[in-house]
């Protein structure tokens, strides 16, 4: 009985020491999308080898390079959107990356003309991201004006990687001790307790290995999403030499100028005239009010007089 209690106490101590450092969430960093499939290789099929215990000093040392997950997006107008999508896919392979997804759909312009639009998401080595973006810029049909939008963002995950690696080392050390303990345990109940703890720790190890692999691959391979727009769909409206968009622009400019002139007039009027008009308006208000009161009193007196005369006429005896 004492031996069983001692074994169970040892199992509990090992589990607590291994799990104490795993209290933090090991999910993907906030704001990042977790890719559960990299090149059709899942975490369970190709688990990353855990960093060796003797290498942890280098991982936790000051020499650890920053790990940044870079994500870029672009919108470019091109002459042929399908050809541009295929060229971008080939570019990803040439730079040592791969294609994540492609998409193609149709949009209709003002004159009911359909244009093909495409999008493609690729992953390329982080050191070749700018090269890939520059190659896509060159696909523009009208030079720099064809770059409709461009965005580049980065997320530093160095601290997450170092913490995850440290927790993985502790879990692997606890796993080794539990394996030795289970091999030397003869009591069935104690063996099952050790086995349950060992299973739980191995599950945590697999989650950490997948998380670390995600951080490594995401920082090594940057994500670039590109949407291609047909350059013809962006051309200004022109019918028989008449460009209605020019008339619209000119009309809007005139409207803005008229509004500006009105605002300028109101500002000048308020600054130069209001200081004099306000006292004058107050005086006129009281004068008009006094005149109205005087007229009201006169009308009241006249009504009283007329009413008195009527009463006298009615009071006179007949014949």
C-alpha cells in the first residue's frame, strides 16, 4: 500500500511539473490564420522534430533571430487576368514557394461587358517576397498607375516560439521519466495511472510540435495574395468621341467652386456685417414690439368706445 501511494505521488509530481509550463494557450497567434495543411502535409503526417535539450540554450539566448510572419496583398490591373494568374503561380514555384489557392470569376461593366477577374495566393521564401512583389508590379498594364492597392504587414512571434520550445523540452523530459517509471512499476493500478499521464503529456507534445512547425513555416514562407483586374474594365466611358465622365467631372468642379464661393461670402458677411447687424436687429425688434403694443392698446380703446355707443343706442326708448 505504501509503495502504491509513493508511485502515485511521484506520478502526480511529474505531471504537475510538466504541465505547469503549459498553462498558456499554444494556439496560433491572434490575427493570423492557422494553415493546417502545408503543401498537402499535415502536422500528424510529418511532425517536426523537437529541438534537442542541449540546443535550448541557443534558442533562449540573445542570439535568437527574430521570427516575423509577413503577409502581403496587392490589387493590380493587367491586360489578361488569367494569364497574370498563371504567371504568378509559375513565379511562386520558381522562387521556391508554392500556390495556396486560385480563384476566377466574372464581373460586368457599365455597358454590360463581362470581364474576367482572378486572384491567387502564394507562399514564397521571406527573403524573396519583395522580388515576387516587384515581378507582379511589372505585370501592370499601365505602369505604376496599375497598382491599385498594396499592403504589407508583419507579426513578431519570436517570444511565442521561444516559450513553446521551452515547454516542449520540459514535456519531453517528463515523458522520458514517465516511461522509465511505467517500466519499473509492477502494480496494475499504478501502471494505469502512469499510462494516463503519459498519454496526456504526449498529446500536449503533439500540439506543441504542430504549433512550432506552424511558426517556423509561416516565418520562413511569406503569404502573398494578389487580385488581378482587367485593365479594360477600368477605362473611362467614351461614346463616339464624347466622354461623359469629363462632363461629370467638370460639373462637379463647378459645383464645388460655387459652394466654395458661397461659403467665402458667408464668412466675410459674418465677420464684417454681423457685429453691426446684431445690435441693429435687437433695436428694430424692440421698436416693432413697442409699436405692436401701442396699436393693440389703441384697438382695445376703440373697441371699448364703440361698444359703449352701441349700448347707449340700444338703451334709448322707442317712439
